[in-house]
C-alpha cells in the first residue's frame, strides 16, 4: 500500500504539472501513472498501469458515470458543469453538453502518444484561451483535459479512482466501509475536505495510517 505525500506548495499551481509530463520526463516513452497528492493507493499499482488503452486513445480515465460513481447523486456528471456552452468557441468543439465528464486527477497515459499528438501544447492552448475569454465555469486544470482528451481516452476501472471522498464535510453513506477498505483500489479525496484537515472524512483513518508527515511540519514541530 502506498501513500501520496501532501507537499506544502500552491495546490492550484501544482494542478498544472500534469500538463507538462513530456517535459518533466523528457526521456520516458512508456506507460505513466499519474496520481494526485490527495490519494491513497490500496491495490497493486501494476494492475492499474496495465489498463488497456485503445489504439486511437492516449490515456485511461475514470468517468463520473459508472456504477461506483452513480451512488454519489449530488455531483455533476456532464461537460456543461465545467464548460460555458454560451461561448461560440465551446459550441464549435461539437462536444454534446450532456457528455459524461471524467476526473483528471488519476490516469494512465501512453507517453509516446502524448508526445506525438502534442498534448501539452493543446492543454496550454485551452488554458490560455480561458484566461482570455473565460470559457470554464468550474476548475482551472480539469476543463482543458476534458476538451483535449475528448474521444481520446479509454475507461479506467472506477475502483482505481474512488471519487468525492473530500467533496462534502460529512461521511458519504453510499460507500460502505467494506467497499472502502476491501474493494476500493485507490481512494481520492477530491474536493476541499481533505483527510489531513478533517478527521471525520470517510476513509480518513486510512490516510492517517499511511500518510507521511510533511518535512516542513516536522521541522516546525521541533522548533
């Protein structure tokens, strides 16, 4: 079991690091597994890395419209929650507004295809377009990924990205304790209610068991 380390930097800025994977790993052309820092991996990560990616696809993401995620009724699942369909440039994309979104915080990507199709350049383009024309309704790094990877991704088993654990300030009753502890392969506290801040979040005891204290916090506690 692995723990992701929460680092004391601007989280918003770090969200854009995924846009430049080809530059961060300039000599790597294999399969890459990207995981946000608010996650705990409970399964064998090699199984996730082996996720099938179709020939014409670049990556594998978990959508918000699967049997696992459908249990969280209050969360928006379509593109219209993220993109401003009142803007002509968004309409011209031809993406139906009811298209189910996917979460960009956990994915498997083929880096050779990522480079060949200039994914970094496309993501940067849409980010700059948003700064200029305010195309996104919610989020900053999620919508460009949804645009660029539309029809270019395969589905990741939802057990490898169990979402919405940090969306609300109460425990989500539709996730059973058995599912969280025994079936979920990767727990993701997306949203503002992080397990290191709110001890009553569902699965927070798992985070505390496997998380690694931040070096800065350890130094401050000793001074």
